[in-house]
């Protein structure tokens, strides 16, 4: 009997070591090494996709100037949100990793997209669900497609045999953590298995020019399960997020070799699948009859898309010795910076107040242009005076109390006008890029925080 060969792998970066070490020499993290059984394939053995690919290219060195550049014709899906986050559609030969919480709707979204591509042959590989379970979900979606094929298998050897026969235009793998290569002895989901299985699909995608979607799990701290090298291997990484108690889901681009990494797709989870939300500004602002204090509307930009979002603030007298600072969807340090500006420039005593801040709709916003809306929401709650309902804000606030200009202000103004706002408060210093005659909305330029306070209160 052959001796069992084991090795130690870093669960953060995938570094391999013959013995256990405390600190990873590659990424520098501590206590991340785990032991796994390995079996290196001999040269006589097949190795995944390579065995089934008869037309293997001869390896040769090419001068860069001799390669002809041709524009890749993207595969456009019927899902406008997915097209947006991928940078305009699916690139042939690309490999896309989609990660998200369990039960968030990853399988539903990509089963739906596969069924909607009626002109193309789609292969859906499921390692988690049976044919009957997937058929039940497809019946709920109520989409008929005769070119959609299903394979419930976890062994890469069998998967590539089926792919060779079917020759699909798109492959969806649900999920990469359940796929197993016969040339690695460790269990499915281990670092070496995920790395080897993903490498086999990567070789297949590049050599056949077939796009592959890999659905992945995440760990309890929110990172993608498996080695970090998995994210480096793929062309695009998408994060599917949202609160399962709300109907809305956000598809966010983390990495994209073929487009912008700041794009955002918004979906609504319904009984008949995922519905694209074409006008997210309407769902991110609550429709209220009464005017309430502590609420301001910010004109922000996510990727190429302008959004109007609701910022909610609550300022109360601190009961305990140390005042609380609680935020949801906003950077806590940024809030403390804005409170310091209000203390210094406005004389407001936030040091004895509890401050709670929330971005409505479960969004996480990093755009500094919402500073002015956050500041006005804080002042509104502090004074307990509601802000005018038809006013929105777009401006960054500096440490000296000045309202700084933000980029692509024209798009923000146009979105506010489209949603029926009468006024938008922007920075005085970015007026050169605004053509006032082109808009019916009143653009109010402001230079300092004190001016904004006097104007509103």
C-alpha cells in the first residue's frame, strides 16, 4: 500500500508547505495552515480538461506586435443588471466567480439567466441539488428553454466528458466548493480541491472560448471560501449581497478584467424569480406623507448609475457617560470626522449626544458626495426641524467646513430632476461644469457649512 502523502496549505493564500508553520511566509497571516491529503498526478495520468482537448495548442512564443487585436463580441443576456455589472455582457472565454450568503438567491439568479438564453446551449452543473429540486425551481420561474441542459455531478472527469459531447455555449457550476478532481485525494471544499477544480475550468474556458460561471460559498466572516488565489485566477468576481429579511438584492463587482469595478445591479426577489430594478432611486427613498426630522436625500453615483438615497440620522441626549456612535451602511470614521467639523465650525455640542446614522434600503455607500446630506440630516435631528422635502444634496465636506465639488454633478442633477425634486444643493466650486439653462431644477451653490445651515434653518 502506498504511503499517504500530506501537505499543509495556508487557508488564506493557498501557500503549500511540507510541515506546519505558525506564520505564512507568503501572506504573513498567523495560524492559517491546515493539513490535507494530497496525491500528485503522474505524467501518465490525465489531468482534467487537458485529457479531453485533442486540439491542444503547441506552446510557442509570439511577438506582441504580431497579434491581431479583435473586438470581443459579448454575449448579451436579457438581464440588464447582469450586463451592467459584467461591463456590457458576457465575454467569451471569461471565467466569473459569484459569491454570496446562503439563501440569498445565487442559484435562482443564474438558473433564471441560463433559462432566458434561449438561442444558446447552456449547461447547468449542480453539485448540491438533485434534478427534481432544480426542476421545481425552474417551474416556479416559468421559463421554457429546450437548449438548457442539466448535469448533477461533482467529478471533473465525468463533467468534461459530458461537456465534450454537448459543446455548450455557457457553463454554470453550482458550486465550485462541491466539485472534486480525481487527482487530488483531499475532500471536496478543501483548499487543494478548490484550486485544482477551478484551474481545470479555467483551462477549459480559455482553450474553448466558452464562458464559465462559478458559484461560490462564503465563510462566516464574509470572505469567499477557499484560497485567495481563486479570486486571482478568475476574470471577474461578483458579490451577491442583501438582507434576507428585505426583498432587495445587490450584485456588486469586486474585480473585473473587462469593465468597471464600481458597478452595481439591483434586484427584487419575487415568487417568480429575480426582477431587475430599473429605477433604484424610487425604492431607496421612502414615500412619506408627513415631513420628519433627521432625513435628507443624497444624490450619489455607483459606477455609471446615479442614485438618490435616503440618509436617516437620530441625535439624542446621551444617558451614559460615553456617547454612542452607531452607523449602518456608512463609514464610522467618516461620521466622526463630520461631527468634529460641526463641533468646531458650528458650535454644536455633539460630544454629549448619542448619534445613530442609517442609509435606507440596506445600501453600503463609500461615495464622499453624501457628506453634505449626512451633515444636514444630523443638523435636522439635532434641531428637530424637518428639511424641505423637495431638496436633495450632492457635496463633499472638508475638515475646514468647506463644501467641496464632486465629479459628474450633471448626472446627479438630471436624476434629481427626473424624480421631481425642486432644488439641489451643490458646491460653489464646481459650477463651471454645470449648465444652468439645461435643467428645470434650481441648483443652489454653497461654499461653506455655515451657509447651508443658515439657508435650511
